[in-house]
C-alpha cells in the first residue's frame, strides 16, 4: 500500500542522530520515515542553488523513501527524473551527462544496518555537513515550505 502524506505535513524535528557528516541515515524507528524523506525532498528542492531537474534513485528496498523524496521535490516545483534502481556512481554520472541540478540516492549501509540518503549538487559533489546538509536539516525542521504554484513534472528513465 502506497503511503499518502498530507500536502502540508511537517516534522517536529529531524533528529541530529540522522545526520552524519556525509549523509542522512537511520531506520524508521530512529526517525528516517517516509515523512522525513518527503520533507528532505522539499528541503533539497528549496536549497539547491541552480534551477533544473533532480534525479532520484536507489535500492529497491528503499523505494518508499525514494518515492517520498520525489513527491517532496515535485511539490516544491522541481522536475524530477526517477532513475529507478541505482547507486551514487550512477547518480554522479547522470548529473554530469544530463546537466541536472542535483540528485538524491537512497541506499543501505550493510555494516550499520540503516537506510541512507545521499544528496548531490549540480556539479555532482556530495552535500555534506560542511556544504549544506545541516542547512537542509534546518529547512526540514522549520517546515516552512510553500508549495510551488505548479507541481514539478516526473520523468521515468526507461
């Protein structure tokens, strides 16, 4: 069953524990929920400095989080390319070849047994705690998202 989120859902807080120095990581029990991913998508859409499409890809077991990120991006007016199953190398390559404004990659850390979300800029650089991840967390926590007048388009990669 597909999870439906209210148009103006907000979070009380995005746990500091979810933010590592280079990604967002956790389990549903620790706060990395569909709602959290949805708000990460909205925050990424607002934070990215360049206009343009954003790719989202990930592992099949993280599809629910990727779908939530896609919806958050689109509500903020970003056009999204659903890259389906893919990893960070695929996202980096796609950002460079397609001239995208950024990407989000949902993965799984086998060692820690947690889901991960990595975010990338238009120059295919990882957004880490020094380059914007903390600001994205603050956007998620504030919940002050104003949906775009027009929802972004979704393109599915074949």
